[in-house]
């Protein structure tokens, strides 16, 4: 090969870890086991001992460190602290060569494997994979690494599927794995099952009570913060923590399994199960802090509040997000157009007055709602308080029903029939004894009385069955009568009087307040009872 005049060719001599002749290669070993089981721990220790001996025996090598991750998956590198420390040392030129058992030990993610091999190769650092007999500095193609890396990733995916299948099988059998670290109200008991912590359980009950009383999540969090209700599990209260407690079915004694699942075994990303996978509800699997009826009411209230839309700038007539401040914001609607009412403050000659007005009328004038009246809050409150007192005080219908139960004529008629049956059974018994006396004295043929005995026996059987049924019914009626007497006594002794408007109580007892006219509203109580109330001007 000819060159231009006065040009001398200097042969290439790449500076790699293999051709350094004047100092020992700084060799690091990387080991990894993916579980913390006893047999894997033995393998972990064996790997460390093996590589320490292998490197120290070679005169051309010096030990740069043993990097070992224990109980860590190989599909990701972000949690492999020792692996990342090794890479950092490589970048600082403190390692010349890396040796590891196999590609699957180095990484089970094909992309990560190739990426780190390339990074180290650019730094002049080789990686030796013993099992595959590959040295990344001497190989001419990445094909083999990519191939073996794909095999390792496929193996990891297969293991992940097997693990997922095993977990789902355990769910189908109702086996629950409890996590106590952040689970307020419970701890692990001596028998391995959840045990209620009384102090924490009181906090949970208070949260449900305040929520069903109409308080917002933020208000509940502030109440708990002000009262300094803290524990090692929750040090600061916020609305999301309250929401998670209210939605947690475990407080009712049930467990919903597979609420999340791993979407990808490489990223290990947990996603919410919105129906993509089966879920399994295990009922009564531990002691409950909240009864199921209360829990279900809380879920209904959560759904109701969530369904409310936030008021936008363009469509202000829409019903806005939930407000816990005023009960009537949730209950009061226009009788003409059905739009909710809004609380407003009027300033008349320097005097403030609180009124309630139809939102449609406020936003659009009389375009959609022509006759909805403005209601003064003081008069409205007085009318509602009066209706509530009347509702609780005039339970005459309930009293009448309970009195009828106590004085039930059914019990008297049953007693008369029972007495008649017992009298007839005594007559049958006397007749049978008379027939037997005649037979004994020889005054009558025994065969001639067989038909009479059969008639008496059949009648006696029928009467005994009827008597048993009547006595059972009579006993049940007596129990009902006693309960009615107790309830009637409690009602007679109870005098409920509401002296002022209470948002929490009103929210609990009223279903709706419909404005009919300026002087009349229709109050619908929970349970369906409707009362028309006049409003004073």
C-alpha cells in the first residue's frame, strides 16, 4: 500500500482491557438473586465466594469489588442499588472488566441489557458472561447478546404469568393477604388475623359519622387535625386519606381482591382494575369496625357527591359541586323548572338579608323560569323547623298502629278457638273411655265400635294439629305485642322539639324541599312522607 511522500503509517493499537500489559486489570463481579428464600440465599453466598476466589487466583486480575443485589428482580435497574453503584464506578474509570454468571443475572430486560453493554463498551470496559461464553469487547456483533437477552426476558415473562396465576388462584379460594402498615384501625393479632385497635377504630367511626352528617372531606380532615387525632400510620390528615378510608371495604369486614394488577412484568406498573381482570369479594373475613349498612350509605353519598358537576363559566345554571356548608343547597329546588335554589345576600339600605333564589332565574331572568319566587331564609327556616317538629310529634298514625297491635282482636279470637278445641278433645277422650268401659263389661261387641274409634282418632289428630298451629301463632303474636307495647311506651315518653334550624339534622331527615309558591313549600321527608307548609311573609 503506497502513501503520499513523507507520511509514516502508525499501526492501530486499541486501548482495551485485554491488551493492557503493565498493570493488573481491575475486575468486578456482579451477582444477583431474585428472591430472599433460604435456598436462594445460599446461592447468593456461593456466587460471592466463587467470584472472589476466581479473581484473586488470576495474577493478571485484581479485585475491584463484588457487587451483589439480593432479593431484587432483574427486569428493572432502578431498584438494583449495587448494579447502579457498579455502573457509576465504571464511569469513573475505577473498573476495567465486569464478570457475571449469565445474561439473565445481568438483566432480564433486553433493552436494559444492550444499553448497559453499549455504555460499558464505549468506556472500553468489557463484560464477560460465563454461561454464554461471551466477551463484549471481542465480539463483532450484538446479535448473541440480544438473542440471549430475549430468552431471559421471555423467561421472566413466563415466571410473571405463573406468579399471577398463583395469586389469582389464591384470590378465588378467598385467601386474603393483609397489609397493616398503613391500615388504620387494625393490627396483626396473635392468631395472625386482623385485630381491632380501639383507639384507631374510634377515629374511623368518627370519620364515617362526620361524612354522613354532611361534612366535606376537607372539613373532616381539618377536624381531625385540630383534635390532633394522629397515629403512627397517618401523621397528617388530608382529604385523600379520608376518601381512602371511606372507600375501604375492609372496615365493613369484607375484602375486595385484585383491585389492582401488574400490567407489565418489565415495568412492574400497577394499574387500577376497571374490569379488565376478575375481582373477588370475600365477605365477613374479619371483625368489622363499621356495620355494612353504614358503609353502603357512605358509598352512596360518595357517588352522589361525585356525580355533581363543577359550575362552569358558560353554563352557570348547572348544579355545582357538593357544598357541606348549607343543607338547603342540596335539598331545595324550584317547583316550576326543577333547578336548585342558591343562597344569596341582599343589601337593602345598608341592611343585609339572606334569601334563596332559583339559579335559572338568577342566570337567565324569566327566559326559562317565569314564576319562581324569592324566599327569605328566616321564614323558610321557621317553616321547616315547624314541619319537622310536627312530623316527629304527630305520629298519631304510628301510635294508632301500635295500639291496634297491642289490643289486637286476633289474640282474643285465637284464645277462644284454642279453648273450644281443648273442650272438644276432652269430650273425645271421655267418649273413648266410655266405649272402652262397655267393651270391658261385655255390653257391646268390640268389632262394632271399630268405626267409632276410627272417627274419634281422625278427629283428634286434626284438632291436635290445629291446636299446635294456633299456639305457635299465639306465641308469635304475644312477642309482637310486647314489642309494640315497648315501642308505644318509648314514643309516649319521647318529646322531640327542634328549637332552631340545624343543617346536619335537616340533611338527615329531609329528602327535598320544593318551592311551590311564595308562601308555600312542599317538604318531602326521607321515607316518602310529604308535608305542605305555609311560609310567613
